[in-house]
């Protein structure tokens, strides 16, 4: 089974959610790390993974966005966003601590 390619969804989500290019570029970098980090993306909805990665990138860049704003940009539930965000946060923390702990969803 191969990893899903969530990059194809990022542009659409970023445009619909009206996020900055800086956050969009950060999300692309983060997806690259996620794909290299192992099978976390296997079997996951590529939309949900892209939504959660974009949300994490916005947090990292200090961009003020709500979970609802990002989730509705691609018809993803907030619950799904939170679950994928937790996966992303855990994986990226092990690599390079890209996400500030004071801006993440608590466990």
C-alpha cells in the first residue's frame, strides 16, 4: 500500500480558507516530513491529512485561523481535524519540534 499524496489538496484548501502563502509553504514542508516519517499517512483520508497539516502550519506561522475555518474549507469535521492534528503533532515533534507546544491541542 502506498502513501496518499495530500499535496494535491493543499492549494484548494489554502485558497478556500484564505490562509497566507507563508503558511501554505510551511504546510508543504510539513507534508514532506510526514511522508518521510513513515506510514502515518497510509490509509488516511488525504483531505483530512491536508486539512490538519495546513492547520498545524498556520499555528506554526502564528496565523490566526480557527479549526472550523480550516475544516470547512474541505468539508472535514472538526473531530477528524483534531485526530489527524494529533498524529501530525506527535510525528513532527519527534523530528524537529515544528509546532509550538503552547499552540497545540491538548492531549
